[in-house]
C-alpha cells in the first residue's frame, strides 16, 4: 500500500470517528453546549434545597425555557427571566439579575418559588441527559423533565 493510500485511509477514519462523536446524544458528551439548550422547555420534577427535598404539586411546578440570550419561565406563581451564559468549561451562569413579577400567592407556593429561585439564581453546574436536565448550586439541586 502506498503512503498516499495509507494517509487517505487514516484521514477517512479520523473523519468518521469525529462524525460519530458529533452524533452522540448529549448524555454521552462531556459537557453541555448552548445549542443543546436553546429552544428547550423543562418542568421541575424535584427540588432539593439545603439538603431537604421540597414537596410541591405538579400544578405549581416551575417551568424553565432557554432562548438565545434569555432563560426564564414560571416559578410557581410569578414569571421570571434573566440573561444566561454557558462557559467553554460547561459552567452555567446568569449574566444579569433575575427580573420577576410580584404577584402574591399562597405562602406554601411562595415558599417553593423562593427556594427554586434561590437555587436557580446560584446554579453553576448543568447536566443534560436525554430528557432530564439537572442544575446544581451550593444551595441545592433542580431536576427537570422535558416539557415539549
């Protein structure tokens, strides 16, 4: 086999491996990319706040939607939004303060909402695995299901 043919086969193999890696589902990638999140919608299924699992009903479960430069949704009673960023190292962060409506709701709903917002506003780690999104901060963890 000539050196040219060897190089051609090697190049084709490398391109095939790169192409296959790009087609892997996000659960098999090392880090989340912004393009994995933009246009997705999520509903909170589990809220852990200061090591306690917080109970809430599905009808007040916070919603989260990612857009190009904004992230937000409904936090149980009020709506919220903020700018967001995803670093090259995969670290999640808000790029500004959270803007939030100020409706009054039952104390139990407001408590869940406040705990959710506290964990969300300090989230720094984000993991995407198939139809589950997990955000973590020093205050707790948010687990979402795909809300297509």
